[in-house]
C-alpha cells in the first residue's frame, strides 16, 4: 500500500538565516571522562571491557586490533549544534515529515541505517539556517535520497520518490533540493548512526533478542522527537537499551556506560512517545512495530510501561 503523502500544511515562507551554527564536535581530548564509572580517557583509543568479544559477535573478528578506534568513531561521534529548530518549524511539523519518511522507508524496504541517516541530514539542514516551509516534504525526501546513496546497494528511482510524493514535486525539484542540501552541509554525509551504536552496546551487554527488539523500537520512536535530535548517537542508543532492560528485567545493562542522570531525559522522552500510541501524524512507527513481523512490540511496550510493576523513569 502506497504511503499517504501529507506534507505540513503551512504557508510558503522564507526565513532570515539563523545565527551561524556552533562548530561540530569532533574528537574528545585525552583526560576527558567520557563515561561515569570509568577512569578518565587515557591517551589513544579507549574501549570498554569486552569490546573485542562484542565485535566478534557482530562478525568483525578481523577488526579487533582497531577496537578502540572503532568504539571512539562510533560512540564519540559528532553531534548536531545545540541550537533549536528554526522559529517557523515546530516539533509537530518536523514529526509529520519524519512520520511520512518512515512510511516511505518501509514501503521501499530500505536498510535501517538509511532512515537514521536521512533524519540526521534533515535535522542538520533544519538547524543550519534558512528554510522554506512549503518545501519540507521535498526536503525530507531529498535527505532520504541522499541517505540511500550512502547506505543502499540498489537505489530507488527518483521518479518513484516523486510518485510517492503524490506529484507535490518533480524530479528536477528533487535533484535541485539534493544539491542545496549538499552545499548547505558541505558534503558532510558520514554519520555513525544510533542503530550501529545500539548493535555494539547490545553485543557488549549480551542482551537477549527480545531486549534488542524493544530497544530498537524505543530508539526509532526517538526519531519523532525534536528534543532527542541533538543528543549524540551513543547516548541515544544507551538510553533505548537501558529502558528496554529495565522494562523487561527491572535492571539496567552491564556495563553501564552512562549514569542514570545522563540517560534520564532521553528515557523519559522515549516513554512519552511509546505511551502516546498511534497519535495523528506520529502513528507510522507504532503501527510498524505492532505487526506480527515485529512481534507486536509497540503493543507490548504500552502494556509493560503501564504495568504498576514497570521499572521506568
């Protein structure tokens, strides 16, 4: 079934450029205490205990020599500037576009990392300056098209993406939007997404498939929340895994790389999103995970979170 196109209904408008973005965070200097409960990071790559074995569980046995570098690249990655969305783009408008992208992503059968990269590119563009409101849907699908070129082996045709937009934009407009995004972001498309971080953390904690599935649901729900967009990928993944462990087992994962205070705001954000259910404009992820192929995870999440014995923030 073709996803229903429903771009944000807002008047066309151009905004004055926002103030320049704060510089993106890069490497973390030696001596920085990245994770509570662990000593300050020594010079050179740092890795938690058991990381080499976790890489082996992910099929990366040949990369054990570079375990510390891989962990630093994936978990200590660049974050979005701390600046909020443009004044004219509300969290509801953003959620509407992301919800539609989830439908398109599922309809085309794309890889999980493609969705996370597309939303990251969308947020990066929205936080970087001028935005035309009537082009939000076009901007979202152009970000998805770019993410496909990074993550997918077989690209969807641009004509198919235009068809899914129900004729609200042409192929020429899509390609022009793609060029605008590349220029605005200075061709910085690489981003270790939270799904990769979740895979590493799950292998480290030796979590069960049930915990992994619930954590994946919580993590995908966070895509709809504008407040979660500025958090680094590793922390978002850790919050989803911690919440899933505590909902199912009433205890957190081991090793715990972040303190409860660091994860609390994100976990509460995920709980609110899960309890909201299939709200208008935010229903795609709930309905996706309610299906048998996802074992009714979204329905179980609501039941468990509402349980009087539930361990949640």
